C-alpha cells in the first residue's frame, strides 16, 4: 500500500538550511535541507512525493531528499563573504509572491543575530497590479522588521514610498537610481553576521550587483 502525498506542517529557515516538518499519513518527519528558501522547500517536498510514489520507504526517501538538497541558483542561493556576511541571490524571483516569500526567509535568518538588508528592483507586474504589488512589498518589509531597505530605480519607487508610509524612518529605506549607488550603500553597511537579500530583478539587472558584491571580496 503506497503512502499518501506529503503535507507540509511547518518550515523553519536557518542559515545552515531550511527544516521542513512533513506529515505523511500518520507519521511526521523533518527534512533537514542544506539549501534554504521556498523554492528549495518546494523542490524537496516534490522529490519526496516522487520517491514515495515510486515505492521507496519513508525513511529512505527522507535520507535521499536530505542528501540531494542543494541551493537553487537565483532562488535565495547563499554566498558567504569573508567577513561572515551572507548574500542571498534571489534574482530569479519574478513575482510579488516570490519576493514576499524570500523576504520572510531573510527575516527568519536574522531573527537571532545580524542585520537584514533587502535590495529590491522593479517587478514586471501587470499594469493593473503594478502599484499594489510594489506597495505591498514596502509595507511587508516594515512589518517583518527588515533593518535596511535599498530600492533601485524610479520604477520601484513605490516600494520605498510604501515603507515610509508604513513607518520606516531615519534612513531605514533608501531610494537610489543606479546599481553603482546600491553597491556603495551595501558595501558601506554590511558587516559580520548580516544577511543581504538581492531580489525583484525582473526589470532591474541585479545579477550584476550580486556578481560585483562577491567579486569585491575575492
């Protein structure tokens, strides 16, 4: 008799990787992933379901999923700087939903120590949803208590404006025009233990910013 499809009961994101509590029939197990983020969690749970459907035992399936987990490029993939700061490359996040999920990961990783820094560009939202999508990002950033928001470009300005309306003050949100300016702000602020999320790159070429941040410390 095959097991039912796994159901996610809880997810905890840590710097070492995400821990996913999964229920399969009457059994509850933890997937201790070496990757972090929503995309990694979804991939792992899908892989677990595939293995179980193929007749692999729950114990063996959990072991295989845990061993196979890796950071997915562009989806909160982790890069450690020499000073101990962590850069999350989330440049493949293309929707407001994906970016919001990644912001929650950022908040989780800095819950115990370190500052959270979010660097966001413009989303490629439908015109009817463009304002609401960017406005919602600015507001959730404040609610998640992100330490520093850096918004790049006039097209993403409503993220910055919404953060201000929600209660961001005293430089907690900064609007810059260029990637060069964003780089300078990050380099001036990032310190040991901090986590920098670079996301919302649909219309802003943020991959080059990630590359430069990493190259600066090689």
